[in-house]
């Protein structure tokens, strides 16, 4: 009798044991999406007022650009890169000073982060979303002179008009570094500088590893895109040009 009970118990336990699921087949079908698809009236009725409101906000005119502003019109600095860096500087400075009592020394962004031109004509909030579609927040880093030196070397080696503001880099005719000025003063490697940038670059984007050698980070909780929109609201006409913030001397 005992043997029978043990046998039944083993059978029941074995029967109750769940076997791990096993994939036997995968089937898929490609569904084409085109204008031939009919819309669902109930969904369209629900979404329509929200879409109209969003489009109204995005397409409201904030400023005017007398000419196209692009990132490709200069070798070492560009009209769009300069404008982006200057906007960040101007919009972030009062927030940073209010929170810390310090002032931003310079700004550095990345060429690849600018995703569209600012076309000639009306400038809207949608413009800001097209130029800066990413959720990039402004941060201010306390960078020692050694890290700033590495940043300067990075800017020179990149061979692209990386957006900068508050700093001037001058190269000799041969392409070697001739001088660096920060806020109108010669660069001092023994000093610590406050550099405004975006969290994407701090986290390793653009291979700017020198940003991690900071002594502290102040998060402003302010999207770069929102800084652009706030700036557009303050000005009537966008002025952007190539200047002497990063140049190479042509004459001997």
C-alpha cells in the first residue's frame, strides 16, 4: 500500500510539473501604410482638437529670419552654430548666476547636434523642434584648465565648425594654435572655468571625454530647445553671422 501511494504521488508531481515554453514558429506579415488606408472616425474625432491645438502653438510666429541660417557656411565657425551657442549663453547665464553666484565663462556644443537649418522667413516654435529635436538639457561644468586645454585641442582637431561662445581661438597660417582668449582674457591653464553645454555631451556623446574631468556639475533643468524658443520670443529679427571666434590667419 505504501509503495502504491508513493507511486501515485510521483506520478501526480510529474504531471503537475510545468515544462518551459518552447518557440515553435514565428509568422509575420508586412502591412503597407499609405494614403489609401481609411481613418477611424472615432479616433480622428478624439485626436483632432489636440492636433489643432499643438499645431497652433508650434506654428505661432515668434521671430523673423531675413536669410537662411545654416551650420555649413563656415570652416571653423558658422552662422547657425554661433547663434545656437550664443542663445545658450544668453539664456543660461542669469539662471546659473542666480543659483550659484558665478558666471558662465564659455559655451560649447556639437556640430552634429544641429539637425536642420533655420529657413529664411517666419521663425516659429516648430523651427526650434526641427533644429533641436532632442531632449537635451543645459548643464554647466566646472572645468579645470587642463580639461579646457583638451577641449581646445578637440575643437582644433575636429575640422568642423563646432558651436562655441565666450571663447576665441586663433590658429596660425600653418594651422598651429596661436592664442586662446576666454571672456577677452588669455587662457590660463591654472584657472577653473565654468563651461555650459548639454547633458548629452557630458554623458559621452561626441567622444568629449574631457568633460568628465569636471569638478562639479550644475543642472539648470532647462532644455536647449526651450532656451531657443524663449530667445525667439524676445527678439524681432534673428541676427547670425560668421565672425572671428574661431579663425585661422591667412596672412604671414
